[in-house]
C-alpha cells in the first residue's frame, strides 16, 4: 500500500473552489451563446488560507509467521505539497518508475515480541524485487507468531515524534474449497467465474480480506475484497466473482483473517481515495491502527489455494 494516497482534510478548499469555477463556466456555456460573454464574470478565484500542517511519521508494517520482519517508515506532507523539497535528515530512495521517495533517517524502530522482549530493527532501505514495494527497516531472523500472541511496535525520531501500537495474532481460518465454472460461450468470450468458500466461526465477530491473483502472484491483484461476517456469522460463506477468467488462467486465492482495526483502516483508505479530488464528497480521514502518527501495524495470517482453469 502506498501512503502517498493519504488525504489530508485541511487542504481540499483550494481544489474545491477551482472545480466549482469550472462547473459554473460549463453551465453558462450550455445555456447558449448569449451567456458566453458572461462566463468570465461568473469566475471568481478565491485564495483559501491554508492552516499550518505538522508532518507526521507514517508506518506500514505487516508481520507474518516465519518471515523476517520488514516495515516502512515515511513522513506525511500537506495535501498540496509538490514533493520537491528535500527535508533535512531525509534519504532519497529512487524507484524504478522514476519516483523519488523521501525516507527519514533518524527513526529508531523496536518491535516488542510476545513476553515483552524488545527486537530492534535496522535502518536498511531497499526495494522488494517481487512485490515492487519499498521498505526502510528490517530484522535479522524470521518471526514466530502464534494465534493470540501480542506484538508491539515503537518508533521515534530526534524531533520528538513517537508512534506506538499493539496487535494480536489472529487465528487461521482455512479455505474450505475453491471452484470455477465456464459459461457456454466460445473463443475469447469463454470466461469462468471463481468461487472461494470458507466457514466462519460463530462465537466471534470476524473480518476478512480475500485477494485473487491471476498468473504469478505479484503486486497487483485481480480482485481485493474486505468482508465482514455480519450477514453470515457462524455459517459457511462463498465469495463469487463475475465471469472474468479465461481457460488456462492460474488463479490464486489468499484468505486473510484480520482484526477489526485493520479492517477499519482498509475501508478508510478506500473512502479517502474515492473522495480525493471530488468536490462533492466529504473528506475522509484515515483510521490508523497506531497512536502518535499515521499508518498500520498488524499481523497477517492467511490460507491460500491455487488452481489452473481448464
């Protein structure tokens, strides 16, 4: 997930005024040629004073059992910032797409393992060659994470900014089965739907993230769904796609059992993206799972099935 998509509520005023002017002018043009001369009179540029914005630390950390911990620490900027100025104490990471990412270099990161033992992470920025995601801090050995255990997070810099978080390891919810079925068409019109089925526990409120990848799993997913068990608590459930897969496609289904904080975080990021640049939408804040900054800290537990469509 790229945190450059964060929407800051304070800085939509200038964008809204510009878009309203554009729509007023368009409405005048649709009224007839007699209104063309008055179009410029309807435009009134407004300078909206922008309040001071304090940059915050932003964390993105997904722990997984059996994997070396790796996370990203960046810094938020005002919504209308052009991103060109290099902040003091930052290191520039050049991505393959030409984008430059500023990484604060003075952040000390510590994981708190179950039982309270601290695990310092080293600042060693790099780029994952498989997913294309960048990271800033890494551990030295794979983690052991069991259901119900608590992990903690602590990050602070020399300017006094301090982020903390805790998270519990979810239980594994296995995939019961995956199925697909083709329609009756031929040629390029022959497509299949894909169904992923699992059984929800009845004693708890549960949340899921279901991702489907086509071909080799990589950075981009074919579908990515956030699901609550509100309507199927304690029952078997099947998530079905549209007819979108072709004969010969390799489809990988990954089912994550997630906590309520991560579920709310993902919904808020989606809402913020939808509201971004839309003058008729209310600004949407990010529901972070951390305290003292922005971002997400969680443990991912998943089951996976892969099938070739024949």
